[in-house]
């Protein structure tokens, strides 16, 4: 199996690799809802790895920087 992260600088955590300057959330599975061939998983956040950057999101067909109001 090919390592998808080969050559990338990442920080190892118990929850998986985190890319530099990325904000990541560690979650435990709270609820799992199955509908047909799909499953929606709701996680309870247990830890936040805050890189001090403004998170980037993808919504309505384009990227946005999340800014608190």
C-alpha cells in the first residue's frame, strides 16, 4: 500500500497525521445514523490542535476563511 503522506512534513498524533499550519479536531464517535447506503457520523470533539491559522472551509462551491463574528 502506498503511503499518501510520503514526502510531506506532518506531525504524528494518536489520531493520525496533521499537516503544517492546519487546525485539526480529534473526535470520538458520538452517534452514527445509517440511511440506505450512507452513514452520517457525529463526533464529540475531545481535543483541538490549533495551528493559529484561520481555518479554510469549502462551502457552496468555493473556499472560505472562517472568521469569528
